[in-house]
C-alpha cells in the first residue's frame, strides 16, 4: 500500500531481544547487521535528502534505485510484470539486471490485487518466479528479503509459499505494518517472528488499519 509509505521505515534486527534466529549461518549473521550500521531506512526517496545522515538504506520498489547515491539503495523484484504498467516496467528492468545487489527484496504484496499497488501473484507462480530470478541472486551472494504481505499478521500467502520447494529461502523477513496503535504493531511483528524466526525488516509502515479497506487514522 505504497500511498502511505513515503516515510521512514525501520530495519529491525530482531523482533524480540531475547530469542535468536534458528539459522546460525554467516548469511543469517549478515542479515542481522543493518546496512551501514543504521537500522533506519526510507521507503521512497523523498526523505533521503533531509535524513541521509541517519539512514542506512532506502528503496523505491525498483530493481536498481537511483537518484540518492549518498545512501545505499536496496533492490527489489516488485512483481511478475502482469499487474500494471509499472509492474511490467520493473519486471523488464529486473530481467536486465546484471548486478548482484547486497540486499534484494522479494515481491510486493502478492496477496492483494490492486494494479501497480500490489503485485497479485499466486503462490505457485511466485515460486517459479522466485526460483528463476531471486534464488540465483541469493546463490551469487545477495541477502534475500521475503515477499512482503498486504494482509500482515492475518497472512496465509507467505506461510503457503514457505512450504513450497524454494531453491533458496529468504534470509530476512520483509514486512509491512499498517496498524493504528502500538498493540497492533507489536502483534504484526510477533506474528512474523514466531512464524519464521528470521531477522525482520519493516519496509513499509503507516498509521492505517489494515482491515476494512485500509482506513487511515
């Protein structure tokens, strides 16, 4: 729901201070380390010129963010190319991506359908795309972020995706948080930590209730 996301996001190293991830591999340790040692990032580039000294990363939902080289841009494969003009453009750009980005985010809200707002990909199709385009980057060295859900703690899409035969799983869970209070925020984070036990990045957030039509506060 990018209409609400042109603000700060926060790369949370862990959802809870006490547990540790199940995976003790070097990749998991690297995923725990925020870019440039700074957890805060920006969804979209509007805030970058004003807060660049405090940001470790930013992204603009594209395979190769540009225009703010002073902060590290994080790459993304937004969708399948079949859910809007921007989706198609970003997909073509990813197909042409020769770089191996340090961090690579998975699909944007594949569990919702709005054209060029959410990517609307079925789980089986997403597995094929993941194995064809994202997993190879992971094998080459990219740290992979999971697909980010539209339905947040009520999600079932990512749980089904996680059960499939992925050539490489994600290294950190990328989540969206649209809740009107901190109780809701904590419930979202707890869900993803308790379910997947991986480092968490919050890549979009806003004071919005993600039920009943995504009503803003």
